[in-house]
C-alpha cells in the first residue's frame, strides 16, 4: 500500500499545485453530491458515479498531501 501512495505522489509531481488543490476540492464535493443521490434510489449512472468519485477524491487528496509536503520541503530548503 505504501508503494501505491508513493506512485501517486510521484505521478502528481509534475502537476501544478493549484490544479491538485482544485481537483481535490472538486472530487470531494462531487462525492458528497453523488453518494446521497445514489443512495436515494439512483439509476445506474448515479451509482457508477457514486463509486468512481470517492476513488478519484482519494487519489487527489493523496496527491494534495504529497504536494503540501513537497512545497514545505522546498520552502525549508530555501531558508
């Protein structure tokens, strides 16, 4: 599992920090919308979106954590 997190961190290294923040916020928000809709008797597409959106939210939140660590590390090395 550790290597999966490292792969996400490495893959997100080339992505600008603002994009990572935006994607994390968007997918967490979309998960909050789609999961209740799917639980209230949603159709197939809502159920698929309710399954996919938390996975994407998890990916972008992990990328955000690694991005924050990278920014803090670069600031510490500058000082």
